[in-house]
C-alpha cells in the first residue's frame, strides 16, 4: 500500500491512476458520479489559500475542495 497516496499529496501536471475512493458515502457517491472510476487524473492547478484543486479527468476539468480530493486514493501513472 505504500505506492498509494491521496491525490491532494500529488504534484501539478503529473498523471495519476485512481485506485480507490474513501470518505463518507455522500463523497463516494459524488466522486463516482463525476467519473472517478478506473481512470487517470491530473492536478492542473491548486489554490494555496482557498484549498481548491483543478483536476483534469477524462476530457474535462473539475474544481474540487481539498477534503474531496483527499479522499481519492491514487498511484503514480505508469
């Protein structure tokens, strides 16, 4: 499990592979509805003060809160 980490620990402009989604059922359902299932993601930009992340998933960009991004478990893209 040491190869896996939460997406909020990732680096901008690097691809990651979604492994699992944690958190409450509400957050899990929202992330699954947004398409966080067996896909690649990339952090496009992160706001240091507001805790907002711009995440590229498939062919669109989402703005997510830090607490939502912290529930996405990823591994490095290979």
